[in-house]
C-alpha cells in the first residue's frame, strides 16, 4: 500500500501521543531515533474511515508489529488490548466506523493534520 503525505503527518501525531514507546513491549525510542517504531492500525489502513482515527492506531516496534500483532482485527491478544484500552462501547463504535465507507479526501485530511501538528 502506498503511503501518502498525510500518513507521515499522522504517524508523527501517534508516536508523540504514545511517547515514542511500543504499546505492546514498552521499548522506548526517541523522536530523533524512531525508525523502528511503526504505527499499527487495528483496522487496516485500507479502511479510509479509520485510517486517521486516533482510537484505531498505536505505536508498535517492528518486531511487535510484524511478528506478534500485525493488523489486530483478527488477533485475539491485540483485540483484548484494544478492548481494555478503549472499553467495550468505544471498541464497538470503532468497529462500526471501520465498516462504514468513506470517500478519500487528502486535502481535508491534510488541513486537519497540519492543525493538530501545531
């Protein structure tokens, strides 16, 4: 999947929010050295409605993202983590948003993300 400019902007926001720390194993990175830290989308990036949803994403180090959780919508451990993080009601609302189609709007997303990065 091709990354968009807005993906890079959103990545910065998620990594800052999670204090450059893997949310699974606790490995810490710095803003200057966070190359191995990924943004994991519980519901995959292909779902436009939750692509830039803060409740849908967490920071994961490469090993945790690649070998343990990947995309979480079919991983029981990841699902348990998200249920604990969000609570049942917010998890259900996130799942609902993930299954509702949304038209891609890079210009609007970029405007919003720029404001959030300030």
